[in-house]
C-alpha cells in the first residue's frame, strides 16, 4: 500500500470514528443528516447509504439496530465495532481485497472461519463435532498465522467455530493481539458467565453467537437437560456487559415452526437483547449424519418467507446461510468469499464441505486459495441460475460429486464421504423437490421483481396458500 493510500485510509478512519462517536449522543435528525456525510466519505456505497437513510427516515428495524449499537453498547465495544467492522471490514476491506485479487490473480475471502478446537462439553444430536481431546486442538501459532496472512490480504472479519471455542482460554490472547479485526464466535453459551462477558467487554471485538434450538423443550432435547437455562443466563450476562451478541439456530424437521415464530423472535430480540442471528438448516454431515433431521422442502420455503417477514418487523440483523443465496450471487465457498480452517489445519472450502488438499502446516493461505480444488469450486459458481439454490451439498449435489472426482481431495474426518455416498439418494430427491417448489418464487420475486408474496405463513400448512398465490 503506497503512502497516499495509507493517508486516505487513516483520514477515513478518523472521520468515521468522530462521526460515530458523535452519533451516540445525537438526535434522530442528526443520525439521518450524518448519512449524507457518509456518502461523501464512501461515494462508492452511495446507493446503499441512501437505502439506509430511507430506513432511518421510516424508523425501520435497521434504524433501531443502529440506535442500539450506538447508544446501548459499552463505549469500548461500540468503538471497536465502528473501527474493526464498519471501517476495516465494510469500508476499507472491499478495496483492499480487490487490490489483492488484481495483483495475485486469486480472490481474497471477506470472511474466514476457524475451528481452533472440536472439544465440547455438550453432545448435541446431529452435530458434526465429535469426540476430541486437548491434544487435537489446532496450535495457537497456526491460528495466529492464518489471521496474520489474511489481514495482509485485506480480511478483517473472522468467525470462530468448533467444538466449543470458549473451552480454549488462549483464544482470548488471539482476540487481544488482533485488536483491529472483528470476531464472531459460535458458542453453546455455557461458558459465558459474568466474568467472561466482562472480559469480552474489555476486548471489545468479540461477538458471541449463542446456539439455541427453540424454547426449553427443544433446546434441552437436542443439547441436554439444563442447557436452555444456561443459554438464557448467558444472554443476560452479555446484556449486562453491554456487548454485541446474537443467536445461532439450526432449523430441523422437528423445530421449524418454533424457531421462525413471532413468540420466539420476541424472546430473543425484545426480552434477551440479541442484535443479530443466523439460521443454518440442518445438513447431514459429521460423525452421525441423519437425513431424517433435514427440513422438508416445504419447511425450507416456509423458513425463507418467515425470515424475510421477521427482518421487516424486528430490530435484528438476520442471516440465513442457505436461503440468502440471491444476496451473495450463490455459493461463497472455495475462497470466493469465505473458507474454513478446521481443527487439523485443513483448508476446507466450506464449514460443511469436509475435504481438502492443503493444510496450514505445509501451505500458506495463498497456496490454498490457488489450489485446483478451490479453483474448481469457484469456476462452477453459481451452480444454478436460480440463486435460491446456492449449495453444492443439498441443492446441487452432483456438483460436489463432480468436484471430488476431478480434484480427488482427502476427507477431513472419518465419515466425510457419506454425504456423497450414503446420503446421495436422499439429497438428489430433496434437491429435485425443492427446485420445483422454489422456482416460481425465484422467477417472480427476484427475476421479475414483483415483490414478496402477501401471504406470511403462520403455520406450516399455510405454505400451500403461499404456493397457490405465487402461481397466480
């Protein structure tokens, strides 16, 4: 980076920082006024900022999220959120990653997921984490090296998964060392007592995403008796510490209606104070893959419509890993936008794609991104013209089989191949049914841009009305 580029970045950081600090004590009118200043700072994002301003003017959920971030967070957390996420990741990150791709000829991922441990104090049904000990942990030096290499390329957002990441106290040292990056940590919540919550406040750059399966009955059924109460307490501890935190949900055949319900969202957002949340539909991978846990095609369509409704009503950012393909032009794996470094150090294309050709012990991040495996994945993206079908595992399963045959990667755990062998027949049937179901919605809502259907299904049986409406 040359001197003028550094000066421009520094000026941007200082200006945005001053604006955001001022906003924490400003009026609603000034909040809207400041969006015009943001357009001058980042003219490339003027259309997006204009949309944000409209949401602020309408007092839409995005406006309420901004208020919450600016006025309710602890000052240290707020400042790190602004600097690390808004400036380093959102404003400066895209340009830095674009420059890297022009120079190196390979993409720089916007997000990197790292699983430093697969140890966990719970034994959740259907989880891909297995029986691991401390000796199986990824040495901290490799975690540090991946982040250091990635930051040099322009990546400033990291997702820490597992296992249960909080079993490793030394990960706090990583968050402290890389205090210019933003970290989101998927956690079962049982280690977030008040002491840990205030440690995260002191760090300022770590946002827990706490796993929950529904209410007490559903959560304890999958995660173990008493876990629900610990999760609720963890959220209370995070709220008291005034840090950013959210939820992580795995919809299955058995909890779909509950996890997309108004009652459940009110609990998580209004009562427990979550600022963000993620939905990850169950995928048959891991030590005991079970296709019977998968959502049915109708349940997935139900979830797609419900999430879009909940986003419009509640002040919470919601991401849907499978149903948001249209917003990111399909699959983001293989380094196009993200990749996974697993506990053994394997560079996996995706958290859910358990194969690799390179490992951190003998290859750099750049080498993994330039590998034939990652290139083969990127060359096929998007896998379908219908971006409601982004995935090569459950939506376009033949793509994953083709890539495995072409690149011959090694499986990264003992049962990894079941997704293309034992589960193949079920996944072919599932993908065919869901394709037929979602195609009319893709064409009307996203291609013709006729808007969302008016019907918002309350119960699963209402999906039939939704399907009839889209055919009119």
